[in-house]
């Protein structure tokens, strides 16, 4: 065998071993996937120099021997037959060559959509179909074959035909009845818009088998620029055209697919679209209800509400109410998606939806937004209602006390005793004037605060446009307020039910206890406290047990002192004989643990819960065993074994890293203290620059840095040598870590101050303008370190020294104390005034 024959055999062997599935991933089933299949098959054939077998524009086998060509042709034919479906295979299996099979498949698939495809093209236009919902908005590529002339418009690699009316020509020339000729216009949607602008009637003509117009398809596929151009170039009456198959207008399609932008364009062009119903009697708003597109529903609800105020569309007022099942699902979806403005509008317009099922209140409990945190509350503008309410009252009392002598004289003229007159005039005048002076100062302070807060609120309104964090805070506050209103309205509607025995509140309050949604629990308790407090889940856990299991401290604080139930909570047990201290000993859910920074603080919070519940239960329950013969502390040790190891590792890693930094700072600042800038006096040994302010700043900063870094180093060493027992993570270890990191932060800052003072002292020659670049450059590392470590410092301080339990009780007791004190002062003053 010669070399050429061997190469030929190797090439054929290589081709025959090709993995067809790597190239052709789809089976040809018809015109729907023909172009994809063709592209993949041509890639396979061309990669093996076999494309020329089916298409002359490609290169074929390099060898011309008949036997070799026959083998390659059989191989290509086998690939093609193996990649088609059984239905298609029945039409081509008896053809003898690969080219014959190829051309037959092309004629079958292309003729079914009326396309004239050039066989010399190496690329094929891809047809994309998008099926939308049950009302089937389909972007089809179909040429009408009913004797009419057709225009095929290539859009986004697909052909969208527009049928033009030539009925008059058909009547004059019956031979045109089956003559499907046409013009093919290749271009994008903008070119199609120009055609529609010239021939406006084409926007109402069907281009697919279900009667869809070009506008139906454009809206269904999101071509909003095209829709905008079309709406600006046609009259509003043309938009009222309904699809023959189901009676859908263009606005129905926008409602089905959730195209809010297109819906706005259509309604603005013709408001009558809101009232047109399809063959099933559904208007666009109800189609949006069925498909749960919340943004589109919100816009259409507003549009229907505005349109109902006009006389021509007043019939829309009563047609916006959804079916009960759809309405409840819509309300639940709006709440779950945290679109509380839409949920509020739905509850206000259709209040009966709130009380149909408890699913609405459960959804609120699951997704109730969190309140603003400490820093967000600090920067958020205050409510002016309090100032407006207090300021007139303070001003009135100030004026009243200022004219106190005149009032005393007036009482004497009206006949009061001389003793009362002298007492009011001599004894009470001075205290009244002092009190009026105090109130006057308070009034001035309130006025200054009002002016400041008013200017701040104006700045806030502008800042929320420019700064994303501020905009996020505003949206969070708005969602919280809307959620509170929705919660209040839903609970009120449930309370109105005649046969309501609290069943609608059972699941929601238990879910709220799991989610730490204390405002939901508070609102439910205001409407049905008895039924809610006695609710239990399928495992027999009541509200306080669920609060402990899910570490919902706000719920725990809220229901801690609820009268007669307190003793019940102390003694309650679940099906495994676990008292509430056993439940506190179990590991918290992972989503709750992840709220804390690091495993050490997670374990600290778990210990705080155990310590708090231990104070709550009876002493005998601390050593009580459950069904597994485990005490609460045994349960805690077993459940938190891995968390203890993770906390120890986290503490050691943090301490080791920080101790290295502290040691470096100690070395640097100690060396700087010995070799002071500028040197020393050779006779006295005192620094030469000791009288300069920059040197004094250097000395103070260097000393503080040395002491702080040494403290940090020793603290971190004490962390590394501790025993890491469970109790150490409650206060001892977090406190040490806080001291160490804070000392390290202080030493780093003062080290940079000392270095900056040295630079100014030696190199700047008393030039004050050099302070700006030196301070700016020194601020960079300090800012980076603070931004990275300050959140951890705050977490350590807040978690260790700010208790999470008893806040509700302490705040309530403080309010009661202030109220009682103010009431006593008021009564004393009134008593002295009239007696």
C-alpha cells in the first residue's frame, strides 16, 4: 500500500470515529429546529472535509476514487439519518445519497413555512419562537397562501410576514388566487416601523395563523422601541383591533407577558383599550391578574382608577375586582415580592381579599421588612409632627406663666380671698416666671431644631437622588410604613368576620414568632390575644417556645410579662419532655447564626440566650432531664460542640494576625523614641527640636502608640493562652478581643500621627502648606484600617455590653415612671393653683 492510500485510510478512519453528538445536539423534527440542526450538521461535515458532499460551496473529500467517495457519501448519509426524528426519517430513509437526503430535508422543512432559501449560503437564518402563556402570543414566521400578496420582513433573524390586502386584484384576476409571490424586505424592527408608518393599515392585518398582527408580536417579544414608533405614527382607533382567535388586543398581550412599558404607550394613545374584553370576557387588567405580573398590574390598576373618574370610562370602576382565588394569590405574591405599595392599594380597594384566607397574614409574617438599624435611624430625618404638636403647647404655657401676676389680680377682682391673692402674687410669681423662662428656652430650642431639621430634610430629598445608600434607606422606610398599614388593615378585616374565633391568627402568629416579626405579633395580640397565645404548631410548640428555638428576642421580650401565661411558659414542655431551657440549649438555625460576625460571637449569643432563659424558668428545671436523659447544659454542650471549635479557631486566627501587627508597631515606635528626629544635644542629651510644637506632637503620639501596641500585644497573647471554655465566650474572650483591637487601632493611628509630625519637622522647614499633603496621605492607611476593623469593634462592643433582653420591659417601665411623675407634678400644680 502506498503512502497516499495510507493517508486516505487514516483520514476516513478519523472521520468515521467522530462523535456526532458533540456536534449535533438536536434531532431534526421539522421546520421548528431545522436551521439549528442544519448549522450543527454543516459544522460536523466541514470539520471532516465532507461539506462538499451536500453543498458545493464547501470543500469535499480530497480523493476522487469512486470507492472512496462512495464511503464518504455513505458516512455522511448515516450521520444525517441518525440525527433526524422517526417522523422525518420515514420520508428520506429510502434515498440513495447524502445529497438527495439533504435536499429532500431542505424541501420538506423550508416549504412548510414558505421560505425560498438559497442553497449556496453557508449560514442559515435562525427562527426564534416565543410562546407566551395560555393565550399564546406567538412570533411566527408564516407566509399567507390564500391568494394574497405577501411581504416577508426579516426581523431578528426571523421572517415576520405582513399580509397586504389585494382582494380587488383577486376579483379581477382569479389566477392570482393560488399565486403566492411576494417581496422580501430584509431589515430590523426600525425598518419594519417605517413600512408600517407608510402603510398604516398593515398594523391591523393578521400575519400568523392565530390572527396576531405585527403589533401583537412586537409587544410579545419586548420590542418596545418599535411599539413606540408605531404608536406615534398611527391613530388610536387602529389599536382597538382584536386578534381573531381569542379577541385579544395589543394591551391584552402586554398584560399577559408583563410588558409594562408597552402598556403605558398603548393606554396613553387610547384609553379605551382598558375596557375592551376578549372572547372570554376578560379585560387587560384581569389578564394581568391571571399572569401575576405585579408591575403591570400596579400600572393598570392606577390607569383604570384614573380612567373611571372620566364620564366616558365610568363603567371601569366596578370591573377591576379580581376573582377571590386570583385576588388572594395576587395579594400574597405582592407581599412576598415586598411590593408593599401594590399590596396596600389592593387591600384598600378590595378589603375582602385580606380575610378570605390566612395566607395573606402568613405572607406578611414571613416577609415583614426589618426596621431601620441604629445608624439608619440616626441619619433619617425626624418626623415634624411631634414638633408641630409640642411647640404650640409649650408656647401657650409660656405665655400663661408670663402673665401669672395679671391672672392673680384678675382672680382677686373677681372675688378670690386676699390670702389666695397674696399667695399667688408673692409666692408663685417667681416660680412661674422661672418656669416660663425655662419653657421659653425650650421653645427657642424647638424652633432652632425645626429650622435645622427642615433644612436637613431638604438636603435629604436631594441626596436620595444622588446617593444610592440614602435612596436605599428611604425605600426601606417607605416599605416599612406601607407594610405596617397593610398589616393593620388585614388584621382589622379579619376581626370583622362574624364567625372569627381567632383561627385566622393561629398560623400567622406562629410564623411571626419564627421570623422575629414582633410588630406582626403585637398587632395580632391587639385583635385576638387569647386565641393567639394558646396557639401551637404541629410539634406542640407554642409562641414562646418557637421564639426561643428561632432566637426571636423581640418576640420573647414582648410576651415575657403577659399576666397569667407567665407560669405556663415556665413549665411548658414539648413531646420530647424538653422544657424551654432545653430548647435554648439547642443550636440556633443557620440563618440566625449568620447574623453574627464570626463563630465566637455566634457562640456568645447562644450563651446569652441560655443565661436569659435560665433566669426565667424555675430553679428545678435547670437540672431536669428530657426523654433522652439529658439536662439543658448537656444538650447545649452536645449541640454546640462544632461551634465551640470554630469559635476557638476564629479567636486564635484573629489574635495571631493582630499580635504580629502589634509587635511590628512596638518595634517601630520604640526605635523612633530612642532615635528622635533631629538628634540630641551632645552635652545635655536633650532633643534639639524639643521646643517645637511638631516635636511635642511626635513625642506624645509615639508614646501613646507604644503603650497602646504593647497593651494590644499582651491582650492578644492572653487570648492565645486561654483555655477556651464555653463560659469564656460569654464575656471574657469578646472583651479581651475588643480591648486588643481597639488598642491596635489606637496605636496605628498615633503611629501615623508621629510619622507625619516627623516628616513635617525634618523636611518641611516650617512650611504650613505641607501639612495638607502629609495629613492626606497619613489618613489613607488609617481610613482603610478603620473601615475594615471598626465594624468588628462595634459588633464586639454591642454584643457584649448591650443586652438584647428586657428592652421592651425596661422601655415600658421607664415610660410608666415618666408618666406617673409628670402626672403627680401636674396634679400638684393644679391643686396649688385652685387652693
